[in-house]
């Protein structure tokens, strides 16, 4: 789809381009941007290429020209080195299928028993949501809701948003009406979906209790692990820039 | 001016992104203030998280309470040094490291430092990525409390520190998010343009 080839001055410099326009023959000392004019701002044409052809690095704001990327390659910011875009033909379909799988796995993970503990004849079986309800006295109720949110509801919401936004795109149809809001929501929720951290926490807890009693792992645990792996894989595959372009 | 949500470029005069309707802001000049506000809030929440008990264990009528650090020491005594290391790392090293790192980044931006831009940028990325992992301990407490509920034989309940610690993690995450990384690089241009 697009790639990053050359560097231009920072995106924020556009205002300076307009300011300098009033003075005659100002040329800037760095970069290819040169202004030479003695006419009013209104009549001035900025020497930046049309904005649609430019891409700004999301972390350091350096402008780059946008052009087609060869298949399977990545475009890095020239200044700070982060990945701006990647090109992969089937990326959308892969991401969508991973998201749907993850969604189904999450539903399974919260429905089935998660872990079972056997101590001296007593048996205790819990599901993921039960693990959250331990915080249920007073102020800790807030924590219960937050934890349930972080590990179940926010990931579900994020997956649903991605499915909603990318679904029609994969089939080649135009995006649905609020697909952009949905994808923006998915991006916003990214750091707050803590499903994978939950799994590591469970592993730590299991090792803590393993000495005490007999622990058996329910199907939901494996579903959750698979879910985490798929989510990580999916996040690697998404190229945000391509999606936003396609959503346009 | 680039939309911080979807990346589309706009002239400096626009207020809303034409693609994703997000409010456009060339630079978040209040970013250092927000960062410090969340950071101090997170620090304030971190203190009771360490002083109060995280886990309350009742075994055969006897109740023991353990704080975060106390729990780590217990684990070492029981021989699970690896797990103790993980818990110590996630609940002490990472949060304290985050406090120091974010404070350093905020100060360096406010002082308009030109040094080590790439390293500071990398530091910012690491902080943002790693921040969420401090929540491990909260989830451990949740799972243990849910699993081990056998009345008098053995039961584990969460202490107030779990709540405080979760709050602290959330605040430091918000603090890292409010940091506008572009301010690190902006110093370059401001100094150059003179």
C-alpha cells in the first residue's frame, strides 16, 4: 500500500511556512524546504507536497513521503526508527480471522471452569469471573469491576471493534458507518486489555499453591492461553496506517 | 499537523480530523503537567500498597498477613526463588523503575535537553510497553483468593494493598500515556531555528 521514502521537515512546520511567506526570499537553513516569495499569504502555494501524500511519524512527527511498499517489507521512521507501516497482502484477512477466533475463545474461556483445587477432600472449582468476585467488600468492589474489565470485557470489546471495522474490508465492501470510531476504540483499548498478564499471574499463583494442594486445570485455562497467543500474534500483524487508509 | 489517532495530516488551522473526527492538537503543551499529576498520584497510591497487607492467609484458624515484599521473602524461604524473582520484579522493580523513568523523561523535556534523544525515546517506549505488567500481582491475589476458599482449613483473602497497588499501576499507565513523545524531538527544532 504505502511506504516511506524520504524525509521532509516536521509536520508542525507548516505554520512556519505560512509565517515566512510574508517576508521576501526567506530560505530555511536545513532540509529541502525553501521559500522565496514576496506576495501575500493567500496567494502563496506551500512547497510541501499535498498533505495526502505525506505521512507523519506518530512519535517524533517527522514528515515522510508516502509511496508504495514492496510486498512483505516495512517502513521505518528516518529519525526515530519506529515502524510506520508494513505491507502484507493478506494481512487484513489474517487479522480478522485471528480476531474472530480470539473472540470465540474468550467466550469459551469465561464459560467453562478455569481451575480446580483439591485439598484434603475439599473441592473448589472456579471460573474466570469467579476469580474476580473475591474483591467484593466495600471499596474493593471497584477493583473487582476493574479487574473483570481488564481481563474479560475490554479485550472482548476490543476484539468486537476490530471485527466490526475490518469485516467488510476483507470482503472488499466499503467500511460500515462507524467503523472508524470502532477502530479508534480498538486502538485506545490496546494497553488496557490485560488478558496475557492475567495468564502469567495465574501461572505464578498456581506455582504458589502447587505445594499446598492438588491443582487441576480446566478447559477454560487452555482456551485462555490460546487466546493470549492469538492476540499477541494479531497485534503484530496489524498495520495501523494501512487500516486507516482503507477505512477512508 | 498529524492526527494523533489516525495519522492523517492537516493544515495547522483545522480543529478536527477529517478522517476520524478526533480533536486535533499540534502539541500537547500541558503534557508535562498531566504526566506529573498522574505520576504523583501513582506514587501516593504506591505507599499504602507496600505498607498494608496484600494477602491475608488463614490456615487452621491462624491468620497471617503478608505485604508485597513480605510475600517475596516468604517465597524465597519456601524455595521458589524464580517465582519470588518474578513477583519482586513485577511489583517492585517495574513500578519504581517507572516512577524514576517517567520523572526523568518529564524533567528532560521541561529542561529542553538535547541529549540522548534516541535513548530517551527508547526509554519512553519501554515504559509504555512494560507498565501494564505490574498488574501481575493483583491478578495473582485475585486467583489465589478465589481458589483457596476452604473455610477453616485454608483460605486466602485480598488485603487493601491489592486495591491500592492496582490504582497505582493505573495511574502510572495514565502518566506514561499523557507523555507526548514528540516533545523530546521538538527541542531539536526549537534550538535549530534560532
